[in-house]
């Protein structure tokens, strides 16, 4: 229930829209009732040539008798034109109101869900590394897409249906109770026979749907893995294995889908049969009443039609509960993301680091990965890198070089001790002011599926073409960029697939150079380059390093550029 109120909060800005659609849907319900009421004059008057004289009785409400004559323009007096006018008007009105009511409520649903989706995305963007270790990309993506989709269906589709059907039920109930309340109550006793199996079946169907969804997710995973790892598949000759893996999953999905269809399709015939039984009994009863003159065929038909029309909305209202439960389950997951306590946060009175001037100091920095408290740890690292210096971190694979570098921009926080920039604990600084001082060329570069220029200028929409070219030149990337079909405007493919490993690294270096931050961290940034290119890149960097503080990470020792070498590791 807490989820529901919280969800409704996202619909709050749209209250006027909601009220409008409530009114429109109320008209739809009333119009639905009217269609049943009009049956009576059709049978008793229009299709009965003996009867001629007006007025045409419709129904009585609150002591007033409502005649059809009151509802149509005064110059329409012939019975057939009156009824025809009424039918057309009712259907026209119902159509218009249904259309706009439906549209408006969907507008609310889609808008509220768009707001929520944006909020969740923004929230996830600011999550720390720990979050992404706990939640797989596939899971987060499925949440933002599928879970929010379910919420949207509940918020708009179901809400629209709920309003429309409730008003319809009220109007139709009024019609049947008004025409013969005893008969009405008696006929409504079959309702539980209809409802109970529907709700039961609904629950079973929901389970099946969930299973089908899981099967689809598994299929998706096989698909994604084999497609992105297609080279590994080929080189290990695993096509057959993958094909079988796929067959297994796809057949499972087929079975769940068929089970769904079998369950879904059984409901209607079952319920329709109960309907037929009711009709047979009703007709037997009506035959006696009409013979005795206490009922007209028109009254009876109007009653039966209203009763039949009741069935659909009642069934739908019973089903809405299920869908709503599903949406609440989905929103629970979504709210979990929103409520997750972030570990890397900014203090309320965080200070802005205006300039980097003196040093970076690892002051007894101790660190353990939150996900592996007994695993690898850094123990009381003490290291000072002065402004303008170049520090080289050298050590074997797995010794914690990347880990140490990741502590500086606060991808992780130290467990104890501190990292200080110009004497200030980085946890006291504003995150944006800290991170804008640091450029990183990470060990596994990530490039976006965009043009070369946009990748170099990433995060800097104001960068000019000259600045981008300068950065590319300094990273020794220009030469290969100009050889590409569209130069700087060439799309580089997913994760930069169309580039060689060394080219990707040089783009990443160019991107880091363009950021022009005073602290530069190069995590094996030249590992994919041959010795010659590496030397060239380092010469280029040397010029840039003059105003910079650089932490160079290497697993085998290369001469880091610049005169003031330091090493640790
Ligand atoms: N997210 C993580 N959670 C738990 N343990 C991790 C995580 N990332 C790395 N480790 C562990 O931390 C240790 C140090 O890893 P790190 O990446 O810092 O090594 P490295 O010195 O950069 O090695 P390489 O030269 O191979 O890049 C490794 O033993 C690794 O298993
Ligand atoms: Mg590393």
C-alpha cells in the first residue's frame, strides 16, 4: 500500500487531467446504461406496429419519470426518429467521451512514468561502483524498461479501465435493479460462479506470465552473450553447443507461451457457458411473466442486455486487481533503486576545490572491496605525489595498482586513513570539483558508439574542432583518424570495435587530454602500443605533463617520461 501512495505521488501534477477523465468516464458509464434502457422502446414501440401514441417511457429516477420525448429536440416526434436520434446521440457521446477520457488518462500514465523513469535513471547514474557490482546491467535495464512498463500499464490502461468499468457497472446495476430487483438479485447470484474462477485463473496466468518473462530473459542472455562473444564461439568451434543452448531456452519459452494461451483461452468458454445457463432460466421465467402480462418483451430484453453487458466490466474489474498487484511488485523493485543508500556521498557542507596546487597524499590509506571484505586489501599506503611530479606505480598483475588509482576520484572510498589533496581530505570536497581535476585513461577503455570527434570531446560539448584536433595530435591519434573514411566524423562502432586496441587507447588519451585536468592518471594507457608509438606518445605527453601531476601505472617497468621519477607498487 505504501508503494501505491508513493506511485500516486508521481501522478499528483496531473490531478486536473485525472478529474477530467473521471467526468468523461462517468458519461461513458451512463451512456452504456442508456443503451440498455433504449432496448425497451425499440422492442415495445418501434418494432410493435400496434403501439403509436407518445410519450415514450424510459425510466424513473428519484420520483421523476423520464420520457424519451424529454431527451430529444421537440420537433422530433415520430417514435422511430426519436429512438434513432437517441441511439445515435448516445453512441456518439459515448464514443467521444471514451476517446478523450482514454487519451487523457494515458497521457497521465505515460507522463508520470516518464518522470519516474527519468528519476530512476538519474539516480542510477549517481550510484557508486558498489551498486554496479551488485546489480547486473541486464537487471537494471530490465527494471528501467519492463518494471516501469508494468507500472505504466497499471497507471494508465488499468486506471482508465477501472474508471470506465466502475461507472458502467454502477449504471447497469441501476438499470437491472430498477427494472426488476428480485430478478436482478436472483440473476446476480451466478456472479460468484463467474468471478471466482476468473480470479483463480488470473492468479495462475500471472504465474505463467512471470515464468514466460524469465524464460525470455534467459533467452536474451544467451543471445547477447553469443552475439557479443561470436569470435570466441567461432574460435572454439562452439556453434553446435550454442545452438543447443539456444534451442533449449527457446523451446522452454515456447512451452510457457503455450501454457499461457491454454490458461487464457479456457476462461471465456467456461464463463460463457454459465451465461447460457442463466439465459435459459431467465427466458423460462420471462415467458411466464409476459404471458401473465406483468412484463413486456422490451422490458425483459432491456434487462437481459444490461445483465449481459454487466459481465464484461465485472470480469475486467476482477482482472484489474491482478495487474495492479503486478505493478506494485514492479514498483517495489524500482523504489529499491531510489531508496538505496549511496556510499559515496558528498557532505552537506562540502568545500569546492578551486585549484590543485600542492600535492596528492595517500595518508595511511587502507582499503578493502565492499563486496570482498576478506579478499584483497591495500594496507596503510603512504605516498605523496607533489604538484608537477610524475609518479609511476609499478607492480605485478593483481597487486592493486588500479585499485589505488580508483581511490583518487572516489570511485571507492578508503576503509580507513585518508587521501588528501592540498591537505584536504577528498571526502570533504565537492565531488564535481574533485572529479573535474582528474583525467583518467583507464585500463579497459570504454568508447561510445559515436563519431571520433564526439568521443574525444565527450563530456565537453563546448569543445571546438581545433581543440579536438589538438588533443588528437598530442595523443598521436590524428594520423590514423585522417586515414578513416570520414575522418573525425567516422562512427567507431560499439565500444570502438572498428579500431585497433592501440587506436582505442590513443582516442582515450586524446579524450583525457582534452579534459585538461591538472591531475592525469594513466592506467596502462600505452600497453597496447608498440615501443615506438609508446615512446612517441610519451614524448607528446611530456610536453603536456609540464603543468600536470601524473600517476603512471605499469605492470612492467618502462621509463616513465619526465625527470622526476618516483616509483611505488
Ligand atoms: N570490484 C572488485 N571487487 C573485489 N575485488 C576486486 C575488485 N576489483 C579488483 N579486485 C581485486 O583486487 C585485486 C587488485 O586488483 P587491481 O585491479 O587493483 O590490480 P592491478 O594491480 O591493477 O592489476 P593489473 O596489473 O592486472 O591491472 C585483485 O586481486 C582483484 O581480484
Ligand atoms: Mg590494473
